[in-house]
C-alpha cells in the first residue's frame, strides 16, 4: 500500500515539477526578418494586390553567413548534395538520405549566384550507416534555371562494398530472356516487392539526375514514386531502362512527371531526358 | 465426465478467444479506407460507452459527414479540451493512421495510468480521424489519384481544376503568402477565406468553444517537423518562447522513442512561409498551444510510407503529442495537482511513521 502511494506520489511529483526547458542553440533566429511581438488583431482580408508566391516573399532576404542548420536554406542546399551523391554513387544497392545538417554557411558570389558550404550527415539506407560529408553547393542566379554545382567529399562513403551484388545484378539483367519491368514503386501502401527494389533504386538514381538539374534555393525535391520502369534491350554492354518517375517538390507541393532513359554500366551510369 | 469438462473448457476458451479477437481485431499498423475508419469510430463508441461519443460537426463538399470522437470521463461539467485533426491533406495517409492510434492509446492507458485518467477527467479530447473526407476517399481510388492533396470542390468559373488546399483556406492572413490563386495549384487557397465546407466545419465548431481549448494539434506528413505559428514571417506569436520550449520538449520525447529527429520552429523558418493554415487560425482564436505535426519520413518514401513504419511513427508521435498535452493540462490544472500531492505527502508521512516495516 505504501509502495503504491510512493509510486503515485512520484508520478504526480513528476507532473508538478517544472518542465525542463532545453533551449538548443538552433533556436536562435539567425535569418528570420525582424518582427513585431504581437499577433495581428484581425486576420488580413483580401484586397491585397500582391500575392507572394513561394518563389518570392520571405526569400527576398536570403540567408547569408552562418546558417541555422535546421532552417530551410541549409536544408534545401543539403538536399541537393543528396541528389548529387545519388547520381555519382547511387546504385541498386546504395541509397542515400539526408540525415542531418550539422552546420552551414552561405555567401554571395558577386551577382552570379550564392555558394553554400555544408557539413552534413548522410545516411546510406541499405547498409544503415551514417557518415559525415563536407560539401559545397553553388546556385547560379541566371535568368533561367541552371543546375547547381556541387562538390562533396565523404571519405567513407564507398567503404561498404556493393560491387559483388551490383555485378551479379548487372549480369542477371543483361542475360534476361524477358526484359524486366515494374510499376508503382512504392505502391499506395508504401510497399515494394523485394525483387523490384533494385528497380526502385534505379528509378531514384535516374530521377536524381533531374532533381539535381532542377534544384534551386526555392525547391526541395524528393522522388515520390517510380510510376514505371522498363528494361530496354542492352546496347554495347550498357543496360538501358526507360523510367517514368513522379517527383514531389515540398515548397510548391507540386508533383511532376519525368521521363528518363537510364544507361547503366556496372559501375557507372548516366541518364538522358526523354524524349 | 472429464471429456465433457474438457469440451466445455475448450468451448469457453474459444468463446473468450473470439471475444478478445473481436475486440483487438482492428489493425493499427495498416492504412484503412474511409468505410473501415467510419466503422471503427462506431465500434469505439460502442466499446467505451460514456467515454467515447461520435460528434458529427459538418459536411464535406460531396456531402459526406465530417465526424470526430469526443473522448473523456464525463464529470458533467463544462470541460477544458484538446483538439486533434488528421488528414486535412488527402495523401498524408500516416496522419489518419496516427489519429486512430492516438485514440486507441489513450483509451487503453487511462485504465491503468492515473495521469491519463486524471487528464481524461479534467479534459475532453476531440479527435477528427479524417478531416478531408472527400480527398481521402479520392486518394484511395487508384494509382493516379494517390497523391491528391486538396479537397474536391470544383474550381471557380473559368478554371477547370478541382480542389482547394484546405490548409490555406482558414481565416488567418488568408491569401497573403505561400498560396496560389490559380485553382489548378496545389496551394490554391479558395475563392475567399472559409470558402470550403470542410474549413467551415472546423471554424464553426471551434468558434463557440475556443475558450475551452488548451491545445490544437493538426497532423500532416511528411518532413519530421513540429511547426509553430505563424506561417507569415512578419508575425510572431506572443507566446513564441513557450511554443518553442514545449515544442523542443516534444521533439526530445519523440527522439527517445526511436531516435528520429523532428526539427521545431515556425513554418517560414523551417519549411516555407504560408497563410490561411488551421494552426494559425487556431492560435489567433487564442488557443495557446497550436502545432502542426509533420510525421515521417524525410523523403525516401514520402507520402507512401510503408506500413511497417506506421507503428513506430505513431509511437514517437504519440510521445510528442502527449508531452504537449501534458504541459497544457498541468499548466491549467497545476493548482489541483499540488493540493493532491500535498495530501499524499501527509498520508505517506503518516504511513512511514506508523508502519516503518511495511516497505
């Protein structure tokens, strides 16, 4: 009985104790514009002539200098690094996710664009390993969309060798009597059949070329789905895949259809936009 | 003699077994289409009479009822309340899954957890498993509709596309930033604030009760974030510090479950600026703790989160939500608890003095 009282009391005391406040360094607002302290009295009605689209608005004053790693400027630049790493090192057995941004810095490069320097943690999803990368992302500021330029150094990235599996898969696909094909990866319930997982990864590699190309400081791309991936006849020892993928841009919330041809050698790949 | 006893025993076991299976039959680790969610709501009301009741509080564009589960231990008085809604965006299937899990958790735990029991006595939980009913049903139609986001009202004259983004349609700096006036856009904010019946349902229900609500949690996916008001970069909530502190506490609670990181901050800082969100409207009504939860993942599967991640996602989000709810409760009911604690100390001391050998 006494023990029960103690337990109940302890529970209650835990509840009445003042909540621990842990203020992380990330809460300092480095890059939000100055703001008044009060909430608006009334919600603003229409009659506003200007509508800020996602491309303008808060992006007027873009972050420069040391960046809050949790805020969108560093996060968007880091996502570009993920796409870059996927185009260079992604394979049916290697899949990258952006784990975390540790630190970031941005500076204007005259009028030509903005350069980001980032320390990030990248997660290799299949081996479930994480490692740090240093990267530099340059977003050109031209009239029309130009792809960002990325340099990244992640020394341990290729330590887990997937060469044997990739070689085996390459041979398997090369020798296919019937050309392999799959749709809706993942399906509506997030499911992917195990034997089509390598095709899902290939779809991610293919769409990473596009996502890399189309990225800028106002986008945050992920591949939503491989709508269709079909193997075409092997040519000059290169496996060929016709990929129809759906991309999702978090900022505009738009899904776009993309069509790509992926040429894959054992240890190299390139893609071209189709048609 | 033994055989008939044995047979009776077996019959009894299978009857009990059948009863248990029926009770725990609902699979919280699967995505459920709307008819199954509706039956589940009815079942919850049946299984917990006097604790759970269905409240129909609006209609969707296509004429479907929008319902919530009102959950609480009925003390007969007007009570403080917690609001949770899921599925305002059709494609975010993990959100309705979480609302269902949340309901099942609080109903399971209040019987053995005295803290939850107290919270259920002091407050009512209003949980809407699927707010955008039409959109959710549409996203279940086939492969081409899975990524639908908005509701299903037709566009204004001259525009052929369907759907308004309900989370841009609330009367909170409506139409000022992070929206589009093109009805084909994913962030089309509607013809005017509160133009959509789904928006009206929420606003009308809460308007007369806003003083009762301590907490407004609106559940979305994906990105693993806890977003605080306001979506417009020029406006800061008066209790910004409190929102951040409690949010960070929730994020810590989430991390402790499965190690997942959820960043905390205003929408313009962390994600993008926006206006007309339900969270902002709720805060402007004076509901102090107003949060948008963006659940798993970070883009690998996005909206199509695999079902084997439903349970861990729900577990961590429950922990985060509970942190905020507990804070809201304790802030309001602190006085009562301190009194109870003091009483218990007295009792304990008395027990300690008279029965030192009990422990």
